[in-house]
């Protein structure tokens, strides 16, 4: 009887050891798979293109910070895309888009109140222009193709360097000139090209 009980205990221990081996092997395989998959770089699905008519990036308060949109015009072939950035008060800080007059590219930078202080764009004749405004209304410096103009308020010039006419106005011969103006906008000095 003791012999039978000992055999039963041994058989029970052997079954327990086999089960422990199986569980250990299963846990080892699971750990191995987990370690291998943790180092794997999963390819997330990437969208190649997003197509929308208007895109707005907003902050936590719902204020629009960046907007990408289509510019509107009566002539569809002269419509262009526009990218604008805004501050939290909704004032435009930067504008990249098309110029409504020449339908060419334009870059405008504004202060925190939304007042434009610099414009870079192409004119109707295709020449590049740069306008820099100061904090006083209508005082600006403009650099266009071949000329520099520094103005007082009310668009009165103070300095002009660029293309002009000779002293013989009837000849319509253009030459390089330097013009200096007083604060009333009256030309005080005119220096034409010397031949």
C-alpha cells in the first residue's frame, strides 16, 4: 500500500513538473514575442494628400492662428491661394498671397494691431516693389525697380533716387536723377545725370 501511495505521489509530482514546464515555456515564448515586437517600427498610415477648400489652425480658445484659403476675384483665372497668420486678437500678422492689382505674389507683414508695415509684391508692369511704412500714417519708403522713394506724411516725397527726365522736358529722355523735397513736398534739389 505504501508502494502504491508513493507511486501515486511521484506520478502527481511528474504531472505538476510537466505542467510547470509547459507554463514556463509558454511564458518564455510570450516574453520573447513581446520583446521582439516592442522594437519593431510600426508603419503608421500616412496620408499623402489632404484636400480642403479652407484650412484653419486654432488655439485652445478657438482663435484662428493660421488660415490657408483661396483668394476671391471676379476673374477665376486671376485667383490665387492665400496664407495668413493671426495673433490671439484676430489681427493679421503676415499675409502671403496674391496682389489684388497685379495678381502676382505678395508678402505683407503687420504689427500686433494688424496694421501693415511692409509689402513686397510685383506691380502691374511686373516690376518688384518693396514698401516699408513707419508708425505715422502714410510715411513710407518704397523701393521699386530702379528707384528709391522716401516720403513724408500725406505721400509728400522727401527723397527720390531713380529714373527721371532731363531738364528739357520735351525730349522725354529718361536719366538717373536725385530729387530732394522740403516738408511741403516741394522739390528743392534736382540733380540729373551728367553726360
